[in-house]
C-alpha cells in the first residue's frame, strides 16, 4: 500500500472501470493502480468497506457482462491458428478437417503423401472408394462424439505403399461456441531433405542408399523396394548390407530406430509451421542453436489430454525436473545449454496444462492433483525414477506437493526465487504493482481474478509480450536488463508466447494456479522436511522484497536461502553461470 490509510473508492467507479477494461484491456493498468492505492490488496482494508465486501453479490452481473464483452473482443482480435496443432507431427503426414469434411490445415507430410491442399474437400483425395468412405465415416463419428477419444483406422492406400494407420482426434476449442475440428494423424512418414543431408554427412550414405533407408522407414521390404526402383532384389539387399556397415547397425530395425532418433536434430524449425513466432535457423547455424529452437515433445496422457514437454541438454545427462513458472520460461539460450552439456545436465520441463499447446484441465479440476499426476506420467514415460525438482517462483507449491506424494522420486527441492506460503498480507506490499494486484486478488477478491487474468492476456496479445514484460517488471532493474541481450531477449519472448502468443491463452490455467498458491498450504513444506530444500532468491524480484525473504527464513529455518543482490525473478537467466553448476551437482547427487 502507498500509505497506512486506504483511499475512499466508489464501487460504481469499479463497475465503470470493468467495462473500460472489456472495451480496452490496456485500461487494466489504470484499474490496478486505483485498486492498490485504495488498499484493497489487504484484507483489513477490505473489511472496512462494506460495499466492496459485497462485490460478489451486488456487482457480479456487471462482472459477467464485462467478461462477455472482453471475450468477444479477444475473439475478434485473434482467430485460432489450427496449424499449431500440427506441430508435434511434422515428421508424419497430418491434417485437420472441419465438420464439412474440408481440409483447413495440413503439414508438408500430408501435402507430399496425399497431394492434399488446404481448402480442399476430403473427397478429392486419391483413395479407393472403400478407403475414402471409411475415413469419412470415422470423421463423422469423431464429430458426433461428446468426448474426445482417439480413434484408429487402418486405411489401404494406392500404389505399392501398403496400408497406413489413421488416428482421428477431436480438437477441443477454447470457446464453447467455437467450430469443431478433427485432427488426422497418419503413420505415413514425412522424409525431410535435412535428414538425407545428415545421413550423407554423418554416415556417408549415397543418394541411392538414402532412398533405400527412406523406404525401410516407410515399412517396405527389399522385394517391394526393388519393384519400385526397377532394380533386382539382390541389388537392394547389397545396398542394405552397405547401409548396415556404414551405420554400424546389426539389423534393419536398428537402422530405422536410429533414423527416427535423428529427426529432431535434422529438423530445423519451419517459420510456417513452427510452434511459435521464433526465428528460423540462419545460414551456418550450429547444433547448439538447433537445440535452443527444437520443437517440444508431446505425451498423450491416460485421460487423452496432450502434454507437451521440453527435454534440454544431453540425453545421457543427470536429469532434473524443471518448472517453468507462470511466464512459461521453458527454453534456455545458447550459453545456458552449452553449460548444461559441459556439466552433464539433462533438463526435463513439463509444459503444464493450459500453457502453450498442452490441453487445459476442466476449470473445476483439482489443479494440484492433476499437475502431480501429469508430472508422474511424464517421468514414468521417460523411465526416470529419482531426480531433483528445480522450481521457480510460485511453482514451489507443485514441487512440495509432488515430493509429499512421491518422496522416493524427489531427491531434493531447489527453489529459484521460490515463494513459500506466508500468513497475512504484509508480503504483498513489497511487490511490484502487477504481482501485488494479481496475487493479493487471488487471496482476497477471487471473483475478480478470472476476468482480470483474461484482460492481462488480451492486453499482452495487443501490445506484444515484450512490452507486457516491461510493464510487469519495470520495478526490477535486474529483470529489465535481460531485454538488452538480444539473443536472450529473443528466447524470453518466445517463452512468453506460450502464454499469450498466437493460438495460446493461459488465463484459465493461471487463474487456477494462483488461487492455489495464495491459499493456505503452509502445512506442505513441513510435511516434506525430510527432503533437502534450498533456495536462491533475488533481491530485485518483483514478487517479493528483502524483508519478505527474512520472513521466509523465520518461518522455515531449516531451508538454506541464498540471496543474490543484483538478481530479479528471472534469476536463472541472469546468473546461469552460478546456478546451473549447482543444479548439475544436485542432479548427480541423485
């Protein structure tokens, strides 16, 4: 608060400002200033203003109408970018159709394999009538389905290529009124020129041998390959023998597995179909830059939801589980990744539900239970039994909850600018105005949170994530300094597009998460006291101040807390040379 006495506030003025925000989300900053100056971030101040205490009842209708206006404006600003849903399948033939069975988006694999074009009717596919009817029937069934189970269909394709599996997945829209779409992913492999170049440079395969490898990956045997190429079967078998020798493989299956594992390294981001508006690799780019911009991987969870995750550093390195914070700081820049390789650190970062293109949860879901289950499913999928949990900011809650339920999995908890639970309101007054508003609102005025979170995301889309970052971190010189490093700034902006970029909207997920972090979870940290826990915090973090860090030490004296004077909330990017080796040492201890 600006002083000890809250200013008088007219409840009708609040209503007027809500409509202002709905019409122009950039008015949110004016609203935040008025709210904070009136002292409404403190429970004691709110209790003195009866009208505000009754806001839920007296003004909920206004809030609902303003929310509707805001949603309409956001929908006008941005139509969904369906091409993003194809990103995880850029090595396969995949496309999306609408309820009229018209292709609305397709990737290069589908265009190559099926001569498919965006805007074409599915009937234009050169399939046998029986196969086309089966595909149409499967699509109609997917559109009729109330839920979204994946459906598999074996489809006979023309020529000698044999059958392929087609998977049909109904896409969930962010808007209940949004037009339905079905994603079709096939097992027809999309061969990219960069992969052939890699096979030539690394293994010395000739163009003819690359063609044989491609055919093997597509499931053809020597007899079929020879028929397609107009050569003898003996010639093909000789080429296969040469390929095995050059690739140091014992079987054709090993060749196929090796080629499939190479695709991420050979697959540079395509600005037309990449995850976000990140720069493509430039002439002469090396493997390290490719590692920065490689696509996220995708796991289908037991309930059918999509969970993306980022896997950075050496695949054989000591792993850590890494949380991305509310800003979705998932990617690292080149110097950080170089240090990860040098220290043998593998970083596993789940993209939580609602961030990026990971499917949202039901708004009434248990956010802690769901995040815990999603994280465990990912670790089981990767075959990782024990590792440290590196958490940033508010995400400490998720780490403590996970360690409580799976104490044998988490070797230690490392908090970067971590915010453990504190009673009372004093810690809010030491925050920057944006953090202070959203976190205190989650605690004392949750009815406003959903609307204002939507407004903040819409505002970021309109003014750009870089300008939004400046707005939210203007009180932290350390955080603002990262924008001066062009390479680092580019990575941070790409990260921020996971929450407010084209085709993304984190407002629901963010709302659910900070409602959980600002509730009372003080019992969780003592419950995991047996798990070693240590923090590195920044004195310029806009979500806390130095007196608040002193309160952390008093409330949780067994936690070792190091404070870096010239660090903000993005501490790991500013002081990675200090932080990453410490994380790597913890990973090796596990």
